[in-house]
């Protein structure tokens, strides 16, 4: 490969939550790793790979100019986004103009702006479960009522939307705003076109605005392809607020910088007006140059190689679970680098709780995340965006000290 995805990146002391909070954040860390075990960060959703060099080159080049005053987004910024979306996601260049693109201080900030321009505090919002904790916090912190519509596994163990349940709850609770996660976090589904078509038919029939979080759209595994929600139909394009960012793709979350794509002028004007009210939704100049650097030709190659690496990690982990951890199940993700692992049968067979599983894993340095915060009672979420050697070591420890401990 052209880029390095094998070196173990030392992040201690580099402002990294993934490692610097291990053992010190009771919301995530049951306990610090035991003596003799280093920490393998597999909880928070960022990557333990160095980003594509053109990102740091772009930041350094801009930082060499000693003035950091007020600025406006450059033509290169908008052109980079349009080129990326047209090339990677098949967006229509005749429709995707710079007027459709707007800056957001993070995708969740964009979700809140969209919610506040479409709903009022106390209103119900439809969200699929398992549910990304960021959605839960954004909704509850701003006074909205969450109505869950559960994803269900089919006979092949693939997570699917329950369209009848969606329609029933939209009608029962008079819901007119829904959040769609595409690809889905934490389940890892990359929705097929027919699935999105059926979902958008349900939303249309209930006059529902759709806030589509597509931050994971570049992280595609084993040949799966992302279908932008807005590309499903003209109606979908006009009722959907889509949110994107280079942060998950290129490990840039600490720089802050996302963007929306909104084709409908009414929705766009309302979202822009709402997000401007706080006077905090302004771009950082280095964040702008980081996006431009990420979306250079080298970034296209880097992401393709990244997806190969992550596909190998995911395939190894899912095969290992199937072959070694009886009573532990996982639906192989098609996108994202997160694994959502169900431990229900294993815990029942061994008289253990999910707390016991997490405590045993953290004790040997395998830092996983509690699935209950995603509304799944006996699951864990695991980040596999690490060098393959670290994945192998993590699953060896889980085998010897957790699921098959003597």
C-alpha cells in the first residue's frame, strides 16, 4: 500500500481522549488496565492511524502565514466538497451547487440546528434503535421526545428497518421530523437503494422532514456502496437535510468542521438562519484547509486503502467471534469501523452481566464501549480502526481472559 496503516501510533500526551482518558473517565472506563497490559483503545469512534499527509501539509502551509484574521470560505473549499461528492457518491453536479453547502460545527451541531428549525421543544422525533448516543444526548438536551423504531434482524442476521413500525409511530405520535443514520451507527448497515426508497415513501406519506447523518459515508467495507438519501427521488432531495464531514474519514474530529447539503431553499434558509443565531457556528481557518487537504487526489487513494484495511480488520474480528466465542453474536458491518457485539447468550450461559464482560476486558487493556448507551441491553461496541496487529492482540486477550477464561 502507498500509505502506512501498520505502525502503532503513540497518542499518549497528544490530547487524545481515546487513550488519555483510559481509567479516568467513569462514563467509559470501568477500570484502568491491569499490570502487564497496555491499553488498546477500542471505544471512542476515532482512528488510530495517521491521517493522509496532504492534511498536515495543507495546515502547515497555511500556518506559515502569520495572520489568522476573519475570513470567508474559499472557492477551493466548495469546489473540493462538490468534487468529492460527485466522484465518491454520484451526486449530480448540475444540482449540487455551492449554495446547497453550508458549514456546521460538527454533525451533531447540524442535527440540532435542523431540529430547532423543524420542531419545537417537547415535540417527538423518530429515531432508529440501537441509537447513536450523540443523537440521544442532542435530542434530550434540547427538550425533544425520542420515539424509537427498532431495527430488526432478518433470517440472515442483517439489520433491517421495520417500515410498518415506522409508519405506525409517525402516525400515532404525529411526528414530522426523523433522524436517519446512513450508514448506520452502531449497527454498521449501508442501506441499499430499495431500503431507502421504502423509508422515504414512509416519510413522504407522513409529511416528515428527514435529517440524514451521513458522516460515515466514506467508510465502506467489502465493496459496499453508499447511496445518498437525497439521491433517491426528487421528493427525497427536497425533504432531506444531509450532514457530512471529513472528520470520521480522515480522523479530524479534533479540528471540528462539518457541512450540510440542503437542496430545498426553504429548509436551507431556515437551517442557516437557526445556526447563525448563536454566533458560534463559524469555521476555523485551519479546519477549512484540512478539508481541502483531505479532499485532494491523494485523499481519494488514502480512503480506498483505509477501507481495504478496515475490511480486513472487520472480517478477521467477525470470523474470530464466530469461531471462538460461543454465545457471542455480531452482524457483520457493511460500513463504519465499529463492531456492535451481542453478548446476551454468552452472559446467560455463564451467569455473567455485561458489566462483568466490560470489566474483564478493560482489566486486560481491551478498552471497549458499553452498548447500553445505544439502547441495547447486553452489547458492547468495539472500534476496529487500529493496525491489524493490535486487532489480533485484542482478540487474543478477549479469548484468553474474557470469553474463554479458565
